[in-house]
C-alpha cells in the first residue's frame, strides 16, 4: 500500500507567537494513527524525505503509483477553485 506523508513545522511556544524550530515528516496513511517518521532542520529537507518515504512504498505490490504530491507549504493557492 502506498503510504501518505505530511510535512509540518515543529512549533515551540514563544509567548505571543510560535517559533518554528524544525520540520517533521508524519506518516498519515492511517488517519486515526499518524506517526512521526523523521525530523529535519529545514522544510526542503523534510519535503525530500517525505517524497522518498512515499516513493519507497509506491513500489510495493498492490500500491498505487506515486503521484509526486507537492509539499511546499508556501504555495497556499487553491488549485481546485475556479478563477
């Protein structure tokens, strides 16, 4: 089965705001049971790790092909919306 990963910031409470101290890759294949796969210092490193994780599992028997999902959180545009 192809696994699904999510990249998210590691936040630390800084009083009035949150500080991002790193990035984590989370396996969200089972929605009710997410599990952390790895931690990284930068978002690009975490994105690459998530892609590798999903790519490895897409070659398992019975898996759907990897769709090369885009993990860049800076792209907040809604691709499904009509102009």
